[in-house]
C-alpha cells in the first residue's frame, strides 16, 4: 500500500489500439448474443440481472430501456448477495443474467452455484469460458480477457437484450445492432476529445474530497461507475451519485458553492431532469462540471439510438478525468487498501 | 435562514402521545386498506410504486417483501419525474401507487395528472382527501394530517399490500395485520430505549461532516431515510447510504478509522450481509455505530414478522439521534436552504 520511493503516478496515455483491440471479442460476439436473445425470447417471462458494482449499473441502463420499450418481461436487478438471501421467483420461466468481468467475483459465482438448485435459466457474461462463472451457467457470452471489460459487458449484454426485444414493434433492433460495432471507435473519439478537459478539471478539483455526481435514467450508470467505482473505490474520495429525479427531494440541501457537482447529460427521455439540475447548480455555484453527450459526434452510432449509447461516450470522457486526477493525487487507479488484498 | 439571535436549538423531547395520536388515523385505515388490496388483487398484473424521498424508500421495503414472497405481480419502483419520462407499461392491469405525505409534492401530483391519459389504475396514499393528489387518483387511503407521516405511509401501504397478498400461501397475512396496530407504541418504546444513546452518539459525532450508513434488504429504507432524508437534507452533512450487498464491491475502499459508519441490523434474510459489514468495520475503526433491532422488544409485533417491522423500530431509535445532533449543531431539523423556499 505504501507509495514511498515509488515512481510518481502519471495519467496513462490514451491508447486507441488498446481500446479497439480490447473490445474486439465483445464486438465479434454481438451476432451470436443477439441470436441467443432471439432464441430465449419466447421461453421466459422474467429477466433478473444479478451482479455487483459496475456490471450491476450496466444492467441498470438495460433495465431502463426494457421498461421504456415495454418489454414483455418482468425485469429486476439485484446484487448477488441480496439475491441469494431474498430468493425471488426462480421457476423455469426466469432468466438470471450474471455478469462479472473476471468471472471470479466471489458472490456472483456463489449465486451461479446457488442457482443450480432452481429451475431458472442462467446466462453468464464474462471474459472466458474457463472461469468458475462460465462453468456454472447454462449459457455463456464471452468478451475475452480485456482491460475494457466495462464496455465489453455492455456491448455483449446490449446485443443479447436487443435479441430478446427484436420482435417488439417499437424497439430499434436494427439501429442498435448496426451501432454496436462502432462503440470501440466512439470511445476513442470521445476520450480524445476529452483528454485536455480532463487534465484541466483534474487540476481544478485536485484538492476536493467530496463530490456529487448527478444523472438521470440510463446515464445514472455512468454517474455511479465514475463516482463510486472509480473516484470512491480508486481515489478514496467521498464521491457519490444521485438520480436527477431524486435530487430536489432531499439531496440538494447538501449543495453549496464549495462542493463540486458533476452533472451528466445524455440523450434519453430523462435529459430534462438532468438539465434542471444543471440550472439549479449554476445558480448557486461556479464549481459545476457538465459533461454532455451532445458534445460528442458519437460517430457510427445511429441517430435514433444515441440515447442508448451516450452513457458510454460520457464514461470514455470521464475516464480521462480519472486518469488525470490519479496523477494529481499521485495515487494509481489500481491501488486498493482492502479489495483483493485483505480478508473481508 | 439566519439563526442569529434565535433561541438555541434543543432536541425535541420525546412525546409518546404525539406519536400515538399522530398514527391513529393510519392504524384506523388498515382494515379498509387491506380490503382494497384484496379487491384489487386479481385485477392487476403490475404494481408500480411512484414517489420521491422517504415514501420511495418505504416502497423499497414493500418491494423487497413482495419479491421475497413471490408475489404474482411485476413490482417496480420509480421516482415520479423519471416515471413520467420513462413511461413504462400503463395498461389497465397496472396499478400505480403514488405516496406523498403532504399530498402536494409537485412531481407526484404531476404524475397523477399524467396518469389520467392512461388506463392504469391509480391509488394515492396521503394525508387528506382535499389535497391535489387525492383528487387526481381513483383510490385514496388517507392517514390524516400528522407529524408521523413517514410511519403513517408505511402502516397504510403495508396493510394494502398485505391485502394484495392475502391469498398467497406463504405470506403471513394474519401476523402482519395483527401487528400493524402495535406499531405506534413500538415506535415510542424503541425511541425511549434509544434517547440516551442518541444523546451520547450525537456528542461523539457532532464534528463529523461525512457519514456512511449501511444496511441490507428492507433495512436500506432506514439507512437512506436517516442518512439522506434526515442528516443530509436537514443537517447538511455528507451522509449517504450504501446497500450491504454492494459495500464490498467498491464503496468500502473509502472506509478508514476516521470516517464514521453506521450499520443497521434488522431481522430479515439480509441480516448476515449487514453483519459482515459490522465485522469489517470493527476491524479497521472504533468509530462504528451499530443499531440492531434485536435490542428492541418490539412489543406487540408478531415474532414471525419482526423483520418486516424492524426498519421502523430502528428509524424511531435514529430519530432520537437526529434530534440530539440537531441540538449539538444548533441547527433545527426543520431548517432548509432551498426546499420550499426557493424556485428550483
């Protein structure tokens, strides 16, 4: 844990090839994932997303769109440990989707083992088939070993969900499927456009210990992943996310001219809710960051589904901010004090 | 907003009669609420809880138990503003439950108005029938004008949900209905047993600005209501809640020997998850508060449903802590800087 005498931490330079190559397997699996979705579509009544941390919030976005497009399924999202103790309906018409980047997340694997006692169908989204999670589930979608697992899980799961929804009249199946292969280059593009801004923001906010991140609808995925999975977990900041729709019903009372707020604007139906938060924050503070997906071309993404992909353009932008903050704090994004290195 | 020359803030003394009288209407309406639940039980396929702040988290507990007891319904929970933009399935077999203590919460009322364009059934839980929310909904359960609206909403909604579930084989209908009238006295009892502790804890933690509150399952209701709706909203503290099942997947990296953690233990299936958090926190810090419903007799609550009622015993205990913190901070729990007094 000590960093004494260690080399100073530098922002990892943006490596386009690393992103493109890291997502190659995920992109390659999209047709197969969609076909699996189509095959299972009429066999199930319930879809449960069961995962921790970032994959749980990827599922949050998928859940949003399933509800918005009136999927024929009951869609729920659980943390694995909660799922096992809660024990919801696990009959043969329930599909449980377990996502773990590594395929070794203890509680997600335990949930897969737990599920063997029930009739529910199981699907794993993970890196490779030789991991415990894949060995315990009926269906597996692999995204390969990659440093880009967060977006990889999204690409694979979004393709699967598109397959599930392919026959629903209002769901933009073709647009989603045509856009998925463009995601890796879109991430590179958004990151490149944001690197300089990330550096400036990191310098501006280097001494702050409390941050609020606010977003609506599927963009909450990004607010949580950046705020909690990155700044809280990796930089040990008091950095939390609130839903734009909830901000004015309590949380906003903490806001003042000193505490920085980061508001994320996407292009889904919740955008006006986040815009309202921007207006409010600007009224009382100059320490407000707004990241807006409309500032990114999102090349290759079909215009009618930009809202589905916007959270990931924003995530790519914020990853640069995180890298530069790590440099300012001289604290690597890989440093942990408990996770993986202690018993808990 | 200024407190200059104002009398020093004192912890409001516990007033048993205020609690008992304040919940009289809610208790009186339980049979009627359950009867309505029974009447609607076979007419619906979906239950959507739509509300902000504390009522939203009351719904979280109800949703937990509906899932646990395998209700025949698709149960979802939304914030009103998100609900209106997301527009989930609102056909005739959907029941939308709108809860607002005052009956005037702008977005909840707007959601009720929005719903008039759809076939979905609507039910309001609120103070009195002469408020906008009640006027816009098909069914209304009134809990009366009261300072105890948080528990009042719970009592009324729990009775309604018990009615919905009355014919489900494993749901403890009788035990729930017999326990509901005991809630007011149980709150008094739990508060009385906790007043001295609340005073001590308030003195111990008076200078802290960052708090984490951790709980599992239906007890998350209390962690959020105390952490965000009280300490954040009313005392302007950086005070947030995390699910016990998520704690070890990122958030726990913020934890250290300085930052206080409050862990809530209930008696539902998630208890072991919160116990694990207690063990972890005690390993690294002495600044850990554990509030455990097992420390309260919960007189009048049937033993087999203590888990359903435990979050409210804990809430009553924590209300005393909040009162004493307000005194230590010389900041009334009624003070706001934006809510109700500014345009937003």
